[in-house]
C-alpha cells in the first residue's frame, strides 16, 4: 500500500508523540493500558462475556450511517456495525486495511484504487462486492437521501453532476470487477482516505435498504464486527458478535449500550456492577481519579474535540457584526469557567485546532479575558445598550447548561442578557443541521487530519448539515484549505492551515471554549480499552474482552 508519503508519515509521528507525551504527563499518570495489565493477570484474551456501557448522550434517532453519523450517540454504535474500506487506528496513528485489503494512490493524488477482500459478508450472509461500495457512496450523495455527509464526498469526479440530476451515476466511482474499486477525484485531496475510514462510507446492502426503507435506520445491516440485535427506545441498544467477521470473531459475545443520562444513576449502576464502563463527567473525574479502588481503572486522553458556542451566521441578529462576536469572546473568562464548572477536566481553547493535532499553533490570534475591550467593541458596533442572546444548549456538564449559566454572568457584565433553551442531544443535532437556532453550545472535532478538521466546520462546501452549521463563509479560508488539501508538502500544508485558522479565529464564528480531556472508568474485569484521541467513545471493541478471573 502506498499513500501520500510525507503528510501521512507526519500524521503518524505526531500522534505517536502526542500519546507519548500524554503518557508522561502528571495528569495521565493514572492512565492504565488495560490490555497490557490484563496480559499479566491471565496471559491472553478470552472469548465470551457481555460489555455493558453507559450511553450518556441519549437515545439515537437513527442508526443509518448515511442519514445520521454526526453525533457521538450514533457514531459510537455505527462504528461497530458498518465496515469501511479502511480504518484509522488513532492510537497507533496509521490507516489499516478493512474491507479493502490494499489500496494504491496515483502519483497525481487523484486516483484511489482499492482491492477488496474476498469472502467479507454482510450480516445477512451475502458477500460484499465493489458494487456495494459504489451504491453506498452514491446513496450518500443522492439528493433524496439528504445525507449530512454528502459534502464530504463532493470531491469525487462526477459527484456534482450526479447531485444535480444530470448524470445517473457518479462517473468517478468505477467498479472494475467484484473486488476492485476505483475512485477518481476532481483534484488531489490528502483528506480523502480519512473520509473513507468513516462509518457513513461503510458498505450497506442495497436489497436490505430497499426492503426495509425507513426502518433500515432502526434495524441496520452492515459488515462490521458486531451485528444489530435489539433496540428498546430510550433504554438500550444491543449488538452481538459477528461470527463471520473477516478479522475473526470479536472476543465479546455481546455489547449493550444503556441509555443513562442521569449521573447519579450511572454512579449507582457502576458501584453495583450493573454497568462495566462509562465516560466520566467533570464532577466525577477527581473523585474516581483519586479513589484507590478506581484510579488504576481509568483511561484518559487529550481528545481531538473543541467545545464552542457557535453563531448562526444565516440568522439576523447582532452577532452578524464581527465586532459583536469578538466582544463575546473577550467578555467571557474561559479559564475560570474551566476551573470552576469543568473542574479542570479540559484545556483552554486558543482557537479551533486542539493541542493534540498536527499543526496546532500556540501563536494563533486568540481572545484573552478583557471585558473593557468587549464593551468598546460592542459600543463601536452600536450595541452599547446591550441585547438578548438566545442560546440553545443541552444538559452536558462540560459544554451545556452549567457552562451557559457560568458564562451568562460574564455577558451580563457587558450588557448582554442571556436566555437559554435546553434540549436533548438529538434535538440539538437536528436544529444545528437545519439552522433552527441563533446561538448554540456544541462540541466539534474527531479528525486527526487538521485540513479535514477545519474544512468540515468552516469550508463553504460543507455549509449546513455537512458540518459547517455556523454557515461561515470566507473565500480566503476556502482557498487556503483547498491548497492545504492538495499539497503533498508538510510545511506548505501546515502553513496554509495555520493561516486559515488565524482568519477563522479573527472572524469568530464561534466562542472558542475548551479542548476536551476525555476519561473512561471501567470495572477491573474489562480489558483492552484504549486512549483513543479522536473520540474515546469510539472504542475498537474487537480488542475488548472480559477477564472472568477478575469478575
């Protein structure tokens, strides 16, 4: 296999460095490599057992990856049901073969040739072919699907004509034979392999999609390591091991996602061994990390997510003036909120790109707490008398209502009144995608590629549900991100993304809040969990197993 050499190597090196530094930091001294510890106890992983994990994000609306794959409550499940052509191991920092056993990229960076494994089967027993991937990708791009991910695939040659209805197929997706697929891009894009590793690109069986119709999202069929088994709305989702998985049957027999929004209920369930693992909130972190019983059962990592408050730039309001958006950034003391509300379980945001990604720029234009400057900017914009800001939020402790309540006091000091509307995660996602909000608290990220990270949320081609839910549009940023995606030179790419980020931060389509420190606590018998920097919720469950000796 061959990729875009220097950039790929640099991404790998950067992630390895991140993980080494994380392991060496005092904050990560409690982090344990469960897999290594378990080997000492029992020698090797064993098959069988059930993993019960708390889903703190609420019930998903849909498990069809083409319809909804933005949102942790969906993606952490679909990640295990569907199998893309390649997977990205964020811990090791490299792409791995998945449904494709190998791939090649042409010297001009436009042609991707994938060779599929023979014998990979959907959960209904039918073999996966190259035709299934063509169908899957065209389904994402089809206007009638209204996929929020369509914008990620518009770099494929012929996609625009297909979406406009002037072509019946995407000419850039060619089935050579049942095991060979060629995808031609309109121009080089070094983020494309990253995109092809995401769940929405995992093959779906056409006959099942057409048979089930809208019910496919409630009864999904893929080719991943786990099969959908049961869904009790607002209670749990069950997956069972795929015994025919190409890489071998997973160790776990079953995975249960328990919908548990209440923190006290999660603590009680964990204490009584009713759940095996959970993501820790801010108030829980210090208690578990300092508890002699649990501190060795914690996995933590600087996660590639940026918490923010985004402005809807398609809605009329004072925030249409860049000076108002800048004023809000100056008006709020993020460091104090991180210390008091989040209790230190985060890192203060300088801009968009988190500290743990290639191209992080500590010299980016940033906003230090300066209420006097905020008042002046508001006065210059004609809002010395203040106005009311309607903020859409969830109950999330790190970027939801508790944070909004804290920042409201700062905004009131400069004359801005705050009204809040609290909704669940699914509703928040829907309203962000549809543009039905003025200002909203959010958390965005999950990509190891800085070009893809910035493009997804700020390039005009991804306007709306494809990621750019602020509807931010700066042609100069688009040009820089396009250049960065096309180059094979590391230094040029980093220079372009840093210039783009600086422009974005100056335009302030977000209030830049914090970068997440993600933490999982698990029972002593659960082995194989990993510090995944892209999103700690996206665990590779094929590596997880139950140590019966420790149960």
